[in-house]
């Protein structure tokens, strides 16, 4: 409604959200920035996990990692379908490689903050970039 009534003049979402929420009905443009993947987190109770015997922890962790990888694969494939829909309904813009490089340089301090704080490792960030095709 905020887009429709012009309270805001833009929004940021993955293609799936833009399509499913029909934002394309009230916006004219679509710019693919491709700066993140919206994962489907896999949560369990830490107390439950820690109570598992070691062999079951190993099995569970292996299965959970495989499930998350499959979820990412399915999500990325569906995003391509949503992106195709949006490029039919909106004026699509793609940022240049030069602009993307400048964007990455500007957000690097944010990544560094999270690495220093211990939320991620640099290898995890690099892996996400590779998975996103960058």
C-alpha cells in the first residue's frame, strides 16, 4: 500500500517476494542487484541437539547441511523463474559490473564487522558470493 500511495518510492526484496506480493502491480522498475541469498534457516533447539548421542549428532548435522544445500538450490532455481516474470512485467535494469564492484567495496566494512564479531568467517562470505555467482 505504501508503494501504491507513494508513501515510499522503492522497495528491496527477493524476486519471489516481489512476485508473490504483487509489488509489480504498483511499481514500474526492477533492478537486479544480486547481493544476497535469502536462505531458509534450519533451526532446532540447542538443548535437544546437545542431548543427542555423538553418532546421532553427526548424522543429524550431515542431513541438516544436505537439506540446507538442497533448499538453497531449489530457492535459487525458483528465483530465476520469478525474475523472468518480473522482467516481463517491469522495466528491468541490471547494474553494471563496475557498479557492482563499487557496491561490494562499500559494503566490505559491514562484512568485516560481522567477521570480527564472529558471526561469519571470510570463507563463508566468499562461499556465499560464489554461490550467488559473484
